[in-house]
C-alpha cells in the first residue's frame, strides 16, 4: 500500500489529485490510501510518520509547503516529498528538503503517473528496509540497518539502535516474523540480533555495537548457521 497525504488549499486541485491517484491505482495495481490537509500548518500540527509520500502545494496560507516540509523533515527523514506548483522556479528549493520531484500546475496525468511510478519503485526497494514502531512516545520510523538488536524485558520490547533505545509493546516472535527478510536472528530467547551489526563472535557471546549478548546452547547452532549464510552471501 502507498499512503499519500495531499497538502493543498485549492479544493479543485485536491479533487484532481484524488482522481489521478484513483486512476493510477487502477492502472498500476497499487493500493493507495489518501489523507488530505488544507494547508501546511494543518499537516505539521497533526503529522505522524506514517505516510509514504507527501504531495505538497508550495503556496498556501498560514504555512507554505516549503516551510511545512522543513518541519516534517526534522521528524521524518524517509517520507517522499513531491511539490505541486505553478511556478517552476520554486521547485529548485525542493532540494533543500530532499524532495523527490515536482509537478507543475495545471497537472497533466501522464506526467503525474511517471512521478508515481518513481515513488512506487523507491517504495518497493525500501519495503524491507524500514520499520514503523508504536513506542511510548508515539510512532517512529526506523531504518532496519540502524537497529542493533531487540530485547524483551517484562513483556516489553526494547529496540536498541545506533542512537537510542525505543520501548514498545509486542512479542519477540512477532518482531522476528516482521524482520524475517532483513537478516535478523535470535541468539537466545531474549534477543533478536541484526546480523549486519555483529562485530565479533567469541565463545558463547556475540558483540553487537558495544553490547555483549549471550548465545544460548539451544540457539547456538541455528544462530551460527544464520550468521554463516548471511556473510557467505555477501552480507547484503
């Protein structure tokens, strides 16, 4: 599914974008979910990192699309941004917020569908590389590459990353299923390890980041096989 937020104060443009997204959904086979925000302030005030792509008008009251994009980038470095504008000179500023592209008004469906093809291609490559988790502080979008390991403590998951630790409800078994395709493996019943972030295995311990985790006797053979398969395949 592609989750799209339209941030646009012109109702006729909103309707056109909805129609184009519906048309693209039918032609591409992609499931598309759409939310609409009337201006930049509305999306910033209510923003959660759950969208795949933002279609942002640049000229809007209260808070323009470029200013809204700067605010959103502080909390969501991954969301794809496409600016909708009737002045091409504004599109250059999109590079300041790592925008993917821009669409000129009046919007042409063929040009719009090419932008959406690009979005769909990026999302397919990302699908196994990002994890959205519901923590005590709200929704957080994590790159799986920055996760060191996941630990279960008193029925809560502690996701240890390169920067900080996030706590959320859930089971390690469920998280293991979610991360099955991105090279995570259990070294014991309490730890799910990101194989790409292992720095050393010695005896019955594995070093992940600065933390040394125990490899249980029961899990040892399976865990070491996973490590061997991962690095034997090039560690991708």
